[in-house]
């Protein structure tokens, strides 16, 4: 957590968030009003936060990772715009460490070169668009970070992603998987494009597929930037 | 800066870095040995840090943003591998807030959907590969973050990138530019694909090109995730 995020939490009168994330910061929320909601309650959560803020309260809404990457930041701004278009309510989006860079750090240095970030969740995005982006990222030799790689109800997407990448990259391409990146209980696996889908990849995992230059050096993923050593 | 980064600086015996970045954290380096190098001294800097660490010193090497995104992390691991292959020297890569998410937060919430990160610097990468990745990112309707968008010696690349995107996206596509993202003196502009290249974009700037869904709401860039409100 950054110093700026901690300060915002300390200054807030009300703290709103998904209960699992609020549990992670329980030592910082003491004495304040806390509004906890379930995982799929994103809209409800943001509406509550916006209503409280429009009523004059100082509200912090908590995301894990970075609120600006598949997080709550966009929904807060959309809901505020609907509720009070043109409002001058001050909103600070406080950036954090997103799963892509937390997972990269745990694996070594795979994001030293151009990369793409793609969510495999088709809850809000048609699979055809996701598949097309995977194809283009694979074609462009982008290092590729997969968010929401697999859930109980969605087992096949990771294999489809793997098939797409195998059309453009060698089966030996290094792939890293990190569960709970940057959190307690972090787990790290270095694998390859042929075998990574057999790892325990779930919604807590982030997958990083190397590009054609990515190597495993002493157990760590490294994508060279191109310096001549 | 995260709590973990601050702790690592406090625990280091020697702090190595580019002098401009060391100036930003002068209040944290007091009393310790400091090794400062110039901007293009990346290899020298990492070699010094690795040598000192192999000699038994506790060394911190400082990057701005996230060391794992076009930063020093990869070079440190490559140089360590060359100097002492198979070494068990503990190396911790400590993730931070990279310019992509710091700039996104300053602009609103443009990274709510899949995105690509591309550096326009051809110092270490052939321009043909950069141009191809720009083309594929544009085709895939990725929100696209440009690092190192323009330098004194490299004025044309930003216009070439603009031309590529104009082939696939409307001239009204929202584009944000942030100078000194997340630092003192931060400057923020909300523009569009037709006009953004006329802004004072330089090596301190990060450019975020919206996708087909990105909107400007009350002066802020927002890419909807797809929730029905």
C-alpha cells in the first residue's frame, strides 16, 4: 500500500468496500463507519459511496491492487456523472500496485518490454472480443498478462487462450503464474506455454505469458530490454 | 511509494540510482553510502549494484515508477546471471506504481478495460516492431499507453503513432497526456486523437489513447467496463 492510500483511509469518515478487501485492512479502519458488500455488489457499493459523498461525507472506496485497472474507479465516475452531472465533488483516484506488476515482481522481470493486459472474464465482455485481442497480442509478440484467468464457472477460456498463443509462440515460451500476488500466501510458479494451464490457476491468479525473447534465468522470468551486455 | 519500498531503503547499506531519482528521495537516504550515475548509465549502475551485493553489502537500486516496467529489474537479473550464474544471492523486486496507472489515475479511469503498453523509444527496439505493435493495439481496440512518447532527438514517432491510430479510431477518441505522473509538478491534459500530438509531450509525459468506448465525463477520461447502470 502506498503512503497516499494509507493517508486517504486515515482521513475518511466512511470506508466502503468488498468485505474480503476490508478484512485485509482491518487495522486501518478502526473507529470509522464501514459499509461492506458482497463480491458482485459493485454497482450497489459505488452507489452507496457516491450517495454518501454527495451528502457531504468524506468517503473512501477500497479496491485491491490499483482501482484504475478493472477496478472501481470507472464505475464511481460513471455513477457520479449519472447522479449529479457536472458535479464539482472532488474525487481522487489513488493509484496502487496492480496485479500485473505485483505478479511480474514475484516472477522476476517479465514486463521489461511492451505488454498487453487482457481479462479472460466474459461477464461484461463478449468472448469474441477477448479472443480477438488475445490473437492480436500473440501476433504482436507482446508479453501478455491475463487477469481473471479462470473461475469455477469458466474453465475453458484459459485453454482457448493457450491454443491461440501456441499458434504464434513456441511451446517452450516461459509462462509465470502467481496466486495472491503481493499478498499474504503468495504462490509463484514458473512454467511454459505447453504446461501452465495444468497449474492451479483460479480467480486469485495472474498469468504472464512471455514474448519470444523471454528467458528463465536462475529460476526467474526475464524479458531482456535489449541492452548489449 | 509503498511501505515495502520505504522499508527496503531504510534497511539498505548502499543505495544506487540515477541521480535525478535519488534527489526525489533525499530525505530517505541520509547517512547511507549513495552511488549516483547519469541517465544512460544503466549498465554501469546495475554492474556496480551487483558487484557490491556479491561482495556482501545490502544494496538497494532505485527506479522511478515500477522497476519491473521498462525499469532496472531485468538488467539487474541479467547482469547477476552473467556475473554469477546459479547464484543464490537474494534479489527482491519491489513493485511500485508505474506511470501507466499513475497517469490513468490523474486522468480519471481510462484503464478499466484491456490495454496495451508500448514504448516509442527506438533506442533498444527497431521502429518497425514498435509500429507493428501500435497497429495491432489499434486494431484490437486496446486502450493504449505510450511510454517515452517523444524526446529531443525523436520528434516524429508520436506523429507516426497518431497516424496509425487514426486509421482505426475516430479523431474524437479521447486521449490523455500526463507529465510527471504522480510526482510534484504533475500536469494533466484531456485531448483527442486529432489534437494531442500538439501538446507539450516529452520524455516526462505518458500518453493514454482511449478505445472506442472511452468517454470524457465531467472532464475525466472513463472507459466503461460494461456494467449496465
